[in-house]
C-alpha cells in the first residue's frame, strides 16, 4: 500500500469538499423545485374552486326565464338558457379537442 503525498491528500480533500458543496446545491435546487411544484398545485386547486363557484352561479340561473340582451350583437333579446346551452356545447367541443391532442387540462 502506497502512502499519499500531502498534495494528493489536499487534492482529495478539495474534491470531497466540492462534492459535498454540489450535493448541498442539488438538494437546495430539488427542495425549491418541489416547493414551487406544491405551490403551483395549491394555486391550481384554488383556481379550480373559483371556476367551479363561477360555473355554479350560472348553473343556478338556468331555467329561471332570464333573458340576455344583445348576445348576438344584433340588439335582440335571447333566453339565458340558450346562451348557457351554447356555452356548454362549446366547452364539450373544446374538451374533446384537448383530449384528442393529449392535453386534457382546462
């Protein structure tokens, strides 16, 4: 077994120190990435809840005999239910297109 010279030991110590520093940096990057990922999940959950409340609001107006003025930008009054049905139909088409493209997010 050969003995290491002082310069070899010093080089090994420097390499070990560099490796430990890199591990620390990598751990911090992974932690920050995971933290950002969870923050994005929470943000999307909140956005989803807000969108559900928004949709529920309009769903509750359905069937009440309300009318919308100038929906087609021609000055006519149209039933709210027709507007609602049209929006539902458009969303169904959009969802089918996204699912066909492998992108089901909405």
